[in-house]
């Protein structure tokens, strides 16, 4: 069966790459460096629903991106979360947080309207992410 991405994830983020069956998506909110990792598996809502190898691959990718984001964007903290209360489809948020950002120190969810990235900003960010993903050691 063809993978079906939840419409809310599709509308609020941009596909940057697919790594080992996991979509790496850039959230469309210029206030944060915010990635979504979505395993391309239907009817999966919890980490424990994944096979062991798929779960390890997802968490390893989140870890690698978090390390890179902390250095690349000078983040004070990397937030990694799989909440899914609104969108049940399994997805991990990996967010580079900075002291003084729009939500600091609170969580980013539900804080005002997202500020969409300009097309130039989005293209540059996606190119930066893609470059990292192409050069990472697997």
C-alpha cells in the first residue's frame, strides 16, 4: 500500500529528503529550525509500533540531526519529541532552540501563528539540510 502522509503534516512542512524510509521535512515556521521525521509506514502512531530496526534507524537519524543542528545553528538546546496528540501519524519533532526564541523556555506548540519561511529562506535551509544528509557517515 502506498504511503499516505497526514494532510496536516503535508500542509505545514516541506519534504527535504527521504533517508532509509524516513521523510525529513522542514517545518514551515521561520521562528525555529524545526524538522519533522516521518517514517513512511501507514497506521503507525507510536514508537513501539515500529520494528526494532526501523525504530533504531529513526532515532539514530534524529540523534545525528540533533547533533548537527546544535552545532550548525548554535542552539542552546535540541528538543526531540514524538507527541502525536493532534496528528496521530508517527512523527518526531527535532527543534533547535535558542534562549530568547519566540517560545523560550516554553514548548513551541500552540504559540501564535507560524511565520512561513520565504521561498529563498526555505530553499537555503533545505539545501543546508540536504548537504548534511549527503555527507553524513552511515
